[in-house]
C-alpha cells in the first residue's frame, strides 16, 4: 500500500553557485496500529485467559511508529539520505523500547543508480530485508533497497530471528549495501561492528542475493554472528509466486549455533503462506510455519532461546522438539491508508520446545480485531 507523506521541499539553488542544481526534501511519516479486543489463552501460570488491547498493549501486525526521512541531491546521480524512526505503543502512549528514542532506525547514507545504496548506523539486518518476500504473508512480494520485515507481535514472529544479528533484527553500529540491478538481480551485504578491542567480537556479517522476475521472485541469505565468543550461522532460501489474485510464499531456514561444551544447536524451519486479494476492499491471508530444534540448550528461564540473540544456560541440558503455528487474517481496506482487520493464530509445542509466553502449556490461541492507519 502506497504511503502518504507530509513533505517539505527545500530548494537549495539560492545557497550558492556550487549547489545551484541541488534539491533537498524532508518527509514526516508514521503508522498507528491498535489491536482491540485481543484474546489469548494460557496467559498466566494458572492457565487463565486474557482479554485486552493487543498482547500486553502490543499491536498485532505493525509496531506503531513515526519518523523523519530525507534526501539531498548532491549531483552526479547521487543523493545523501537519512532516516530517524521511533516506535511507540498506542494502547498506553509509552515508548516501545525505554531510553531509546529511535529504536527502529537511525542511519545516514548515500544512494546512486550505479553503485546502489550504502547506509551506516542503526538499521535492519539485510537478511531480514531479503527474507521479507517469503517470511510471512504480509510483506512486499518484490525485493527492493527499502527496509522490510516480518509482522510484529504474535506467535509466528520468532522465525525472524534466524535473520538477526547479536543485537536483534537490527544492526547496532551497522553498515549495509543494497543494489537492485536493471535485469532484476538483487544483491546486498551487511556488517555490524562489535565496538570492542577484539575486532570480531559480537560482530555480524551477512550477504543476500535474489531475483525479481515478475510473478516469481526468489531470495536467499547467509549470516554469520559472533555473540559472546560463540559462532552462529544461518542460511535461508525462499520466494513467492503470484497466480492472478493469489500469491503463494514459501521459505526454508537452517541455523547452526555453537554452545561451547554442549556442542552445536541445529535448527530446521520452514514457512508457507497464501494471500488472496480479490477485487474489492477485502484480502485474506493464511500461513503455517514449523521451527524444529535439535541439541538445543534452554535459556535461564527454561525456554528455547531465539536464534542468534538468545543466551543459553550451559547447565540446562540438551533438548529436541518443534513449534508449529497456524495463522490467518482478513483485512477490510477503508481507504488507501486505513484498514480494519480480524486475525488469529494457534501455536502447538512438541517435545522439548518451550516458550515463556505459554507458562508451561503446550498450546496457545490468539484472536484479535484492530485498525491500522498511515500518515
């Protein structure tokens, strides 16, 4: 859906002869997502259900955010670009991440039609951007140099951490390069510094390749993460195909996590989803995913930690198991920027796969309605 922006255009021609052909723009934009009422089973240790606004206030699909982005034409087909973006919770008005005002983006870069887009600062991992075309039913079907991602706050979000670095699905101290070639080939690479005296400590490097071919689009990535001296590696490949009003998405993730004396954790995960977009205001989404762990240590809370970012407990022993999640949704588009939705998911845990949000239960159902609007 195309976003509307409040745009302030600043002509720089009067600033001097050297800037006679330069133009600058600054854009204020945002998104608000509020889920209510939301219903969740096994919401505490006593097995009680919960009804409220979202999952502890969190919206279902998109973190509510506001931001400022800008570009300055410096000539020669190049632009200096920047973005500052902050996330907040509509249900209570609080910052999503306390003490971090720009917790979604804080980067500056340069963009050129010939060499692509290069950015530095706090930003999405390039693996997350590449996998967005098949990670679930809600992302763009085509690869681009823009940032992308998976949905926000529900039981099928955790697959996104296979595309993460040591600080999450956004780089701290990160560098990213992206290029979409005229023949449809997409390439990107990213590196995040650990900012320590040991150059490779808590660092990340990732590469991604893809191809846009019209109805069929494909992408894959490799990620290498050093977290506290332990090496983590992720591989993924997937894509989508559009048949008229129906789009099908599928992807596979492989994760290898070093656990010191406990050996290597090995995950296999896959996702399939459909999006039906008939003529009119409604569209429909349906998806299924499965995350299998082998030889995985629990975290300090007795649960399977997220890939790449989770801290394991070396005394917890090793566990095998899997988590499967079915999710679905319907959107009613009131306009080009505002929609109502009805959504739900059902999660089932098997074997030694445990998550803290179920409080020991092996299943959980989540249901919600909501509204999302952009400005």
